[in-house]
C-alpha cells in the first residue's frame, strides 16, 4: 500500500474529464483520490501475489543462509511487478520495484545465520 501512495504522489495528475481542454488536469488532492480509488486493483495485481509468494518461500527461510534467502525473496517479489508493465507507466513500475526492494532489505527477516547452522 505504501508503494501505491508513493505512485499516486509521483504520477502525473489525472486528466480532468469535465474540462473540454485535453491538457486539463485535476488538482493534486483530486488526482490523489483518483489513484487511491485504484488501490483494490493494485492489491489484487501486486499485493496478493506478493503475499502468496512470501508464504510459499517462508519455509525456505530456515534452510538458506540470510543473504541467499533475501536474494531469492527479492527476485520472486519482483515477479508481480511485471504485471504492471502493460498497464502502468515507468514511474509506477520504478516506485513499486523500489518499495519491494526496501521491504526485502529492511523489513524481511533474514534466513538462518551461520551460528544457527553450526550450533
């Protein structure tokens, strides 16, 4: 969800459907609300597959060393972002990749440590 909030703040503003000028854009708050209305779709296309992948690979966390597990998890979490390629802008894709990478780097628990493996 944090990624989608960032996307809604960094993407170009939504075109104003009520204005005859094709270059007219909604205000920041209205545009933000329009992007946030798409949150359920983002949850369906990126959030749900990411959670399913995390559940599937969580069993490997105790079998792989910390760095190998994070690399595996990071690579797999980029797969749902591929679903955005046909429908999203490059900024949307870059922000989602950055959020997934930050999640893996700072929030995801590491795999087993070398001490746990030997002791």
